[in-house]
C-alpha cells in the first residue's frame, strides 16, 4: 500500500487535471487559494491556461468565454466569491455553459472568518442565482472525495452543460491528509457531445423534453452563438411563451431526470439501528466516529452520508430512511439541508444538530445528541 | 462574400442611431480585411450596443453587463487565432471599469469598440460615466455633480497600447477599425455617436458638435508607443513553455512496521518562524512510511514571522474520521504563543500524555508526563527546535523511530537542505544520549 499526503484543495486540483481541465481562472481568497496556487503549477507547463482575474467576476467571465471556446474550465472561491459569481452562475445555467466551481466554504456571513470552516453556503449554492433553476452540488467529506468528486464534477458539467459545484469546506480544503490515490476508482473521462457536421447547427436544439444541446465551439468552423438572453433553439432572442416554457422545463428536467446516474453517497447501516443520521461534508466524519462509539456502547446507529446534495436525491433518502424510528440531521450550519430532509420525510420525526462557531461538531456532541435526544 | 451582416436580421436601431453607422463600418472593415465569418467573434455587452452580435453572421457571445471584456479574454486565450471584437457602450464602460483597466494592463489582442453616446439609451436615457455635467438626462441632477470620464486618457494611463478617439461619422471609420483590429495587442476605439432615441432629444448633438467636442480634447489616434510591449497571450505561452512540470503527488510506500495500533493525537505548538508546520509534515510523512494514515491541520495568523503557529497531527492505522484533537497523546510545546493559543487542550491530557516543553516556555497545569528541555543550552536554534523535538521522539521510539524520521526527511528535503536536517537530527540525538 502507498499513501499520498495532500490538502483537500490540492486533491481538487489533481482531480481537475485527471478530468482534463485545461483552463482555470480564480481570485485569491482563503481558504480556496491553494487551488489557484496548485493549478498555476499544474496547467501552464502542460499547455493549459491558469490566470488570476482582477476580481471574481472577471475570473468567472474568463472561464465562461473559454468554456464556450471548447475548453474544460474550473474556478475556485469561498462564500464571498460565490456572491460575486452569482450573475455569471445564472448565465451558465440558462445558457448551458459547462463549468466546475469549487466553493471552499468558510464561516460567514459576509467576510466572516477566513480560516474557520462552515457549511453555510448549502442553500446559497442551490438558490443564489436568478431564475431558480437547478444546479448540481457535490459535497466531499475527505481528501479522496475531493479528488474523485472533482472528476465526477467535470464529467457532469460536460454531460449536462451546466455549472457543477463542489461544496468543500476549510476543514477539508486546508487539511492535509493521507489517501491511497490508486485506490480511488475514477470514472472514465467524458467530453461534451459534439454536434453532427451534416445538419445546420442550432446551438440550443435538443431532442426530447430533457435533452442537452450538442456542442459546437465559439470560433470553430461552424458559426456558433452564445447569449445570456432568453433564447430559442437558434440562440436568438425569443418572446414565444411556448418556446420559453419548454426550455425552462428542460433546464430542470435535464438534471432531475438523470439524478439517479449521479446520486453519490456513503452508507453505514447497522441491522438493529433505530436511528438514522443523515449528514454530509466534514460533519460526516464526526458522525461516523460517534456511530462507532454508539455501537460499542450498545446503541447501533446507521449513517447516510450524502455526496450529491443538489438536485436532492429524494428517492434515495426516502428509501434509506424507511423503517427508522428517528432520523437526525447533522450539518455545520444552523439548519439548511434539514429543510429538504423534513420536506421529504414528512412522516418521520427529524431531529437536528448544527453548529456555526467555526469549530467542528465533535463526535461526543453527536453521541450525546443521539443518546439523549 | 458581400457582407458579414445577416440579411435576415437587418440592424434595427432607432432611426438615425449612430450604432447603425458603426455596424456598417465594422462590416466594411471585416470585408476589407478579407476575413471569413468564422474567424471573427463579436462579444457584445448589454444595452443597445449589445444588439451588435445579432446583426452579424459571425460567431457571437452576448453575456452580462460590463463583463464583455472578460468573456473576450477567455475566448482569445483559448483561441489565439480568432479576431475578437467587443462592442460596449458608455454604460458598460462604467460598470465594467475594473475589467477595462485590467484589459489595458494585460494587452491581450482584442479590439474594444466603445459606442459612446453619453447616456443609457435602452433604459431611458439615464446618465453614464461619460455624460457631460450640463446635459439633460433621465437621472435628474445627478450628472451635474459628477465629472465625466475620458475613456481614452484612462485607458492610456492603464497601459493600453492602442487608443483612438473618433466620431462615428468620420468617413474613414472602417479603415480606422481595420487598423485597430490588425493591431497585435489590446486596441480600443472610443467612438462618439448620436442617440436620437434618448439623448439627442434634449441635448443638441450633431455630427458637428461631436467633431468639435473631440477636437477640443487631447487627440488619440492609434498606437501609444509609451505602452508598447508583448501581446499578453503570446507572452503567456512563451513564459508557460518555460515552466517545469509539477511532479505528480508523491506516493509513500510502507517500509517499516508501525510502533502502535491505535489513533494518536499530536500537538506541535510554537511561534512563527519555528518551522512548526514543516515539523508536522515530517511527522505525517514518518507515519506514512509505517503505513499509517495521517491528517495535519495548521493554525497560524495571516502575518509572516509573527504570532502563533500550531499544528495538529493525527496518526492512525485506520482511516481517520474526526480530524480534530480531543485528548492529545503527545504535545511538543516549543513556543509560548502556540501554547497560549491551544491552552484549553492541556486540560485534556491523560497521565500518559507525553509533553515535551522548551525550558523557557510556560505551560498550563496538566496531568501529562512532562520533559523539559533546555534547547538553547544545547545550542539548538529556534528554527531547529521542532526538528530536534522530532529527533527526540524518534530516539525514544515514541510514535516514530529514527529510520522513519530519516525516511520522512528524505521525502520532504533534497540536496544540501537534507544533509543539514539529517545532521541536525543525528547530532541532537547524540547530545541527548550523552545527557
Ligand atoms: S436608444 Fe439610442 S442608442 Fe439605443 S437604438 Fe435608440 S438611438 Fe440608438
């Protein structure tokens, strides 16, 4: 066995490299900066491009331009930068521009604490764009997830032509950790589907109600159009309510209908458990430590760790929660994803443990919560 | 080809709008250059200047307000062979100011056409960054109390290597555009025109008033020699080609049997400049050589060479779940600031917690087994104390042994630095053995 020592942020960068990322732009911000630093070392010598924008808005703009010219792009920031990305995120959603966005979350609100962790952006990532259409959000719990989920994120961005977020956390991104790189089962690399040469190219034409448009790069042989305006299949402004409605519905369905192909999770199921803890991110590790202790002390506990947070894997959550007397949600904020769980498991009693003081939720807090709540 | 303009989507501005004149001139410039439509990308901003991409049969990218230069930069970096032309109004100039300055500084080979008509036409004639103070606009008196910006002077000051100020009605506009597009570097044209739909209704604007206004200002006609330098993309690629590839992350094979079979929590506490974080990394690598999993968390302020430095390392034969420290097994207390930072954790020590303390530092009361070392007396420099402490752990076969430590050092250091740290840990061991 061989082990490698990497920061979560470095693992993201290497995952991006494995996924074929050849363009990165970002603006320095703790705790995400080491992604920019690592990409700066990886990409230029390999003929890729890594640049530092004058601000987060420019960094996103560079990425969107480069993505539409056919490159595989990524950017990385923390909560304050996601705020500045917002308008360009809406653009990438509505105009179907593949991009991977890493959010190494830090304690908010606002400037908050640069070097303290939190999972405070979980609803923000889903809803922090105009129009309210879905995005994909994946949540790593450790360094090997940072590596693996980044590769998945690129594949999903290419497959569905949409922004894909990695909801990391200072506690993962800036923690150096051992992993067995060779043991991480990486999926094969996916490229966006090229449009056939033999038909006139309509940049947003799709087949079916949940299709994804085929791609031709801006600057290729065939003329390609990209626009942030409400558009029809030809990429020109449309005011036809039927065309508009169909397109909005498709932007939802293209993700939601395929959710089962990217529902990532870990589970630790104990046969006699009456309690299921649903969690994600760094908190999942405290939950696992607590579950082991509970098991030793005679209270077996099951754990479902979600790695796909958005779109919400409702079918999975319902299936895994069935038969449990109690469900508990543990997350590093004052209650965000709990709203999804309560909505889905409306017949369950769903308890909540959260914390937002810059510290990790400890296994003993969770153990106490499980045994006393 | 007779025109780059899409005959099925003819320009549709208000009657008499100078944007139409500019649209025709741009078409002519492309034709004069003998370009093919797929060699050109028009990146348009928001507002009436944002309609340009619709009327041309070229590649088109229409994004957010003020951000056109950022998309154009991404496209040009991805495809250096393309001709990238940005159309933006005086509105985009204002809201995208940061991008304007940075694009000038970068000198990337894109051409910016500022369609400057002194107001926000599309939203109803509000004042913009270039509205004269005496104009009547849709923003009440607000334009009267701001100074309009001279885009050309700002761009020259920001490092633009090609800037032209011109009237939309100048007869050689298309030839001027061709010059700007042909220029290898960032080129910008501040094109003054008439917005009959909004601005000219209340403000007398004619070909003549525009010409007179331009003539009253310092002239800008193309190349700005003081700012000449390499084109950004070419320069980038040249520099990039000289960078050494980053080696793939190193894999450390298990070489030694581990000295323990449960989770161990280690705190290394000191001050900036004491190489606390490096010591944590060495300890983690030493663990890896014994097939142990490791986590390392560092805590230090934003200042360099000032303040605390604290490092938390966990070593375990199993994958590490919770990566925080609750009850330390070993504390290396080497500097007061780090000790003070983590003082709460001292109360969690067990009797068998090994606490190594620099004799000049003070630690809170704790139950652990304390060993005080006079590093100074042993001629160990401040920046070498952490390494010496690791050497002592290894000598005592605590967590790691000397083989693991030396293997870790050869992973982390090379050449003369490696020789120096190896000498340090071996020498310190001898000093310690000799009492
Ligand atoms: S509002 Fe002004 S700038 Fe816009 S199309 Fe009409 S005349 Fe031209």
